[in-house]
C-alpha cells in the first residue's frame, strides 16, 4: 500500500466544485448551473460528513454548520433569482469561490489530516 500525502477524492471533488463555480460566469448560463452545483456540493458535503461521523471527528458540529451555511446561501440563490445578469453572476461566482477557498484551506485541511492519520481513507 502506498501512502499519499493528500486525500485524492477530496482534492478531486474540490476541483469539480471550483469548475462548477467558474461556470456561473459563462455566457448563456441558466439556472441549471445552480442546480448542478447544488447537487455536487451536496454529494461532496455528505461524503465529508460521513467520514466525520465514522471517525468521531471532534470538530464535526462546526464543520457541519459551515457546510450548512453554504447550503443555505446556495438555496437562497436558487429561490430568489432566476434572472441573473452578468454582474450578479460574477458576484455570486466570486462569493462562492472565496467561501470555498477559505473552507478548503481551513477546516477541510484539518479534516484531511485527521482522516490521513486514521485507519480509514
Ligand atoms: Fe468541508
Ligand atoms: Fe470539502
């Protein structure tokens, strides 16, 4: 077995999330991008949460509420604005991208280290 210094699944899923968030800025984007982003984020968050539960992760509650914050921001976007102009889409994309960067380099890094130090990967 080879030891890796990073969690491949976590890294790859973050990459997809960034790509989806970038797509919000594209020309002719419609509300389906928010639906796809929502579905993928849900899939990713649920996986991290499953690992945290399985490992009795000490910061579970704080990490979960960070995910819930993203969930509710995204839900607001889905509910409130069906006609996004370019300026608004740029703003939403930047906002979600910044949030994700902070989350990944903060609490997700801690979780990654914790999982790598455990017997479950
Ligand atoms: Fe997370
Ligand atoms: Fe994550």
